[in-house]
């Protein structure tokens, strides 16, 4: 579903560029006027730009991966932590490579406000920051749900799950991406991260030993009805 939606949007970006850019421009103009009148929104967007950038993303994935593999406080079992670390690295690193490949293939120009508050030299579609919000921060939130327990898992996971989409919104506030770029980043990020989770779960299921079934049958001396 996610891959199909991303493919459909990419087809529109390539084949209906003028019509889509016209729609994007109307939305972007309204957001740009809001940003001009609200410096606080620009400051938040600049902070989110750092959070979703490559240096912070690499640092987060590295630190969390090391903690998962070495710190008992974050892992109910070593095997689960290994799978969680593999999922996070695959989601983040693989997603970044896919994003770069699509950017080069589509080669879409940036909005006219690129450079006012922030400057991006690469192609515009899909938004790498928006995708990283999903493949890094939402993935991090899913890892927290998997390895933490009790109230702590939600206290950690909810902010992480929320900041991912906010990073995408910040890209339009700064004027460095069209709204459809952000949507493309979300769709690609969601499809990629979901695929990574499915792959890790399948591998985990295949490599896990079968559960003991000593108590699965009826009690000794009885027959099933």
C-alpha cells in the first residue's frame, strides 16, 4: 500500500510537474506567509532541521544501537535487542541510500524560498529530512515500544513517534521543500521502515527455536472430546 502510494505520487511528480508545482506553490505560499509572520515557527523548524539532519541521525542510530547491544537496562533479552538494533540500522541507513537514489532519478528543483532561512543544494523530491523523521525517529519510537516496559515505554515512544512527522512539516516552514516532497518522504519512509520491520520479524521467526509444547496437550490420562 505504502509503496503503491509512493509510486503513484512519484509518477505525478515526473509526468505532471507543472500542475503539481502549481498546487504546491499555493500551499507553500500560505505556509511561507505564516513563517514570515511567526519567527517562533521558523526557530522551531530550524531546531527540527538539526534533529532530522545527517549528523544527528547518525549519532542517534549509533548510540542507540550500541546501547541495545551492550546495556542491560534497555533490553529484556539479548536476542530481542540484536533484532531491534538491526532494524534501526537497516531502516535508517538503507532508507538514506534509497532516498538519494530517488532524488537523483527525479531531480526536482527546490521551491523559490530555498536559501531564505536554510539552504539545500540537492534535488528536492523526496524530502530526506521528512523520510529520516520516519526511518530514524519513528523507527526509534518503535524500538522503544519493543524493548522497554511499563509506563516508560510510552513516555519515551510517544515523543519519538510525534517528532518524526513534525520534521517533515518543518521543511515547508523553512521553504526548502514543496509539500509533495514532504509527502513523498513520509510515504517512502513509511514503506521502507515497514518493510524493514517485516523483514526482521520474518528472520527472527525463522531463527527462533520452536516453543516447548510440554503443556500444550490435554492432561495425562484424558482424551480430547
